[in-house]
C-alpha cells in the first residue's frame, strides 16, 4: 500500500536538497490548473453578466407593459 509518511519524508528531503528543482516541478504541475481556473472564471463571469442583462431587460419590459396598460385604460376612459 501507499505509505503517506514515507512519501512526505521523501518530498521533504527532495525539497531540502533541490529547492529550485522542486519549485520548477510544482510550477509546471500547477500552471495548467491555474489556466483552467482562469478560463472557467471568465466563462462564469460572462454567464452571470448575461443573466443580469436578461433580468434587467425583463424588468424593464414588465415596467413598460404596466405603463402601456395604464395609458390604454386612460384612453378608454377618455373615449367613454
């Protein structure tokens, strides 16, 4: 089975003996994850902005339709 304690000791020794090599490997291993996170964050921001625009548009449409109803009622009352 995988011994976590032995692995942690190995990584600790490796870090102490070759810190620049360790940092290089960590940088190379983590860069794709950071890039993926950036891409997904931008997509999420676009989705949120689109939803906010849609909600604002719906709110304005509802407000305008209520205003039109009031105008229509006023015109009908004037005709009568």
